[in-house]
C-alpha cells in the first residue's frame, strides 16, 4: 500500500514526521566550550549537553593528562553557557 492509498493522515514512519527535521531548539544552546585544565594547563574543547538542564555539575577527565575535573555549566535564557572546571577533590 503506497502513501497515496492511505485514508488517514497519521505518520507511520519517523522519516515522515516533520517535527524530527526541526533542529531549531538544539541550535539555540551552546554545545561546546573551551576550558583550561586546572592540573596541566592545556586548553581543551569539551562538548556540552543542553538536555542536562540549566545548571549542571559532573566529573570529566582531561583528555591530555587524564586527571578528573569537576565541570560546572550554567545556561542563561539565550542558551549561552557559563562553563568552569575545577580540580576534583
């Protein structure tokens, strides 16, 4: 049965759903940040997850020296992120 033979207007296939093509909500939020490792001093780019909420705190290892940081992320109303990293105690 082809799409034109269907009587209803429902979407049976995800590729037909126009909402899935709308990336506008994700594009409003910053998804990367440049930080400096508090241990080795190297500049590192990290990926941010806007779906984690307006305020986030998590541990991530430095990709240069492998020591753990505590990452603090706060998103403002426009989607810009304030990001800081501290030594993990």
